[in-house]
C-alpha cells in the first residue's frame, strides 16, 4: 500500500535521529547514501554540537549567556560572537517587514523592555546547522526542531518529504499535510506552551488565530514570518499573502482554516 | 517529469480546489487564492494526459467505505495561471495520491514564484495517518511536551 505514484523512484529507507538541546527535541530524518553511515552520524553530531553552542550564546534561560548579559547591559554587542549581531540584524529586518508585530526588544510583563531574540534564533540556528548536512553526498535530509524544519531533496525524481501540520487544538492529529522537496516549514501558535507569543505592538497575545504555518525556502524566514503573522491575529492570512515566495496555512481560533498562496 | 512540474508549477490553487469544499475558507483575511473554488468550471471528465490505471468512477470519493482503489478526476478550473485539473486516488477512505493532470503553461517566472505547494487539508477520515508523514510541524514542541507529540511517535517508529 504505497503512496508512491508510478514514475517516481521508491523512497530510500529513512533513518532517524533524536536528541534534545535548547529545551527542544531535535529530529533528523536521513535517506540515501549516508542515512546510516559513519559520515552521516558524524554530521548529526556536528549539527547537535552547533545547536548546543548557539544555546550557550543565545539562551534567555541561561543568566550567563551572552544574550542575557547583553540584555542587562553588562556587555557590548562588539564583545560577542558576530552571530549575535547577525541575529539582531535579522530581528530588526523582521520588525520592519512585519510592521512591528514582531520585535526582539519589546515590553516585558513588568513594563520593562526585554531583549528576547529567541523568535529569530530557533529558525536561524536550525537552518544554519542544516548546512552541516549539505556535505553529505547523495543524501536527503529533513531536520526538525520543536516543530520547525528544513529539508533537502537532491534528486527531483525522489518523492518529496511529507510534512504533517499539527492541529493546534488537538496536537495528536494533523490538520494538513504538505509535500516539500527542498525548503522549510515553520509553525507558530500556542498549542504546547500556552500564550507565550505576543503582538509586539501591544504586548498582548493576538486574537482570532490559533496557528500559522509558513512554507518557504529558508527556515529563518519561514519561522520569522510564521511568528509575525501569528502576532497579527485576524490579519495573519492577509499579511502572509503579501510575503514573497511563501505558502502557508492559518488555523483560526474558531477552527476554520485559510490557505495562503505565494504572492505573485 | 510530470511530478517535477507538479511541485514547481502552481499546485496552490489545485489543492484549494480539492479540499476547499470541505473547509471553511471564509475567514477574515481570506486571500485571493483561497477563494479559487468560486471559479470552478463545470467541465469534468478524463484528461488526455491522465495515465489512469484504475476504474474511474466520478463523484466524491472520500466518503467511500470500501477498500477499492478509486480515481476521481476533478473539473477543469480556470486559475490566474491557466486551466488546472487534478486527479485524486483513494483507497477506501484514504487519500493515497493527488496528481495534476492539467496544469497551466505558465512562464518560468510563475514556476519560480510558485515554488512551494499549498498544504493539503486533512479531513477526519484522513487524520492521524502519521505513518504517511516524515516530519511534523507544529507550534513549538518543548522537550517536556515531546513525548506526547506526533513527532515522537514518528521518531520511535523509525528507531
């Protein structure tokens, strides 16, 4: 009972790896030559080591991370690794392009401005770490981190990766599926963590929207756009429709859905 | 070859056509693409390009309860990129394949723009088929919540 259509090469066996870092489960699916080779396992170790390093620098849960110290004005940007400036630049660009619904510096619960680049870091870090897998010859990958993922498929005749999109109201079920050969899928919502995402313009959780999924080339931008669109509440689908080269799915608070095509 | 075009040509409207009937897209901020079902043309029947290998009954196939494989060809629909027609294959109540039997001969710029397929909405009868999924995207799953997640089930199955 294969879903593989005639004319498409049968997919190779998929090998899976799971570890935890940054408080997130990291899942890797590999298929092809290095799916189960020493080189494949070494690349997976490299991915995890890089993500652990990102966590040391960027974690807002670690008081001694560079970003935590930067937030307390104990250090200057120039004192840290160049990646911090890169991430803050991405955050500034996302803030501008989202009309301010996304921001890395925003009002915290006590009315103070807090520095929280986590909204940039996750997608950016996973996309960056996925480059460790790019060197694997004749090997396809799908690297996921806490519900966001970046995939590669080398041969156009291979079936695409089949990505399931969780139902925000019933995370054990899928609300949709999307085929992705090479690209990224990111979902923002509150299913697993409660209302932790706010509209940076108001400091309050958005209304009317349950989750936003974005499919695009880069996980950095899929993740940023999913977060920014979600933060816009009832404007999520319209705004996402203005973003170049993305497609997506918005699940509204009442359970209805809107599919969003790439803008022409 | 046709498969390549499927994912690089405009699948987006196609998918809406198939599943738009079953879902409400009349939410605030509905974009142009999501309103495509309104443009449905009543032209149905098999396409010359369709390599149909199964008996081809018409009508809605998703509600079927038998295990027979059924292929259903949808109507030709006019999209901004040209006419699009799709073919659904179901086995019992399960959707096993979606093929585009007619797609617009858009220019290469369009093909680039429409790089990514639209998600295909899953209805109750098709839900939770985690065996047919490689990876799950959802609102941030933390390590604590991971054990209950679909992704964990997938990872387990593959280890």
